[in-house]
C-alpha cells in the first residue's frame, strides 16, 4: 500500500508499512501502532479529513502500549538494528 505520512517524532516521510503480527489487517487503520524504522519511536495511526496520519500516543495509550511486551521487543529490535540501516 502506498502512503504519505510522516513520523511525528523525527519527521521522516513514511511511504509504506509492514504487518508485525500474523492475522493483522493488511492496511493501517485508525488506532494501529507504528514503529518508525528511522527513530524507533512508537506512534499511532489516526484518521483526519485528509485520511490517515501518525500521531503521538496519549498518556493513557502509553500506559497500555508499555504493557505490550511484544511491542516493546519489536521497538528494541528496531532501535538496535537501525544503526546498521543508517550506516
């Protein structure tokens, strides 16, 4: 799927996505979690008048996200590997 959204943390323009879990919907949706492959920060998809965009999680959402061990493991993997990707 082609997208045109930016990471709310680093501003990197994201043009695609990949599913992290088996059985996940094939396209992003409002409420779906994103891990930026450049800065490794977690953001959430939301829907506005122009379509999907990425936003910062609310404090309540952070509490829930930090309880997700699989998500934290994925974020740690991206954080570790991003230095190789960025050269």
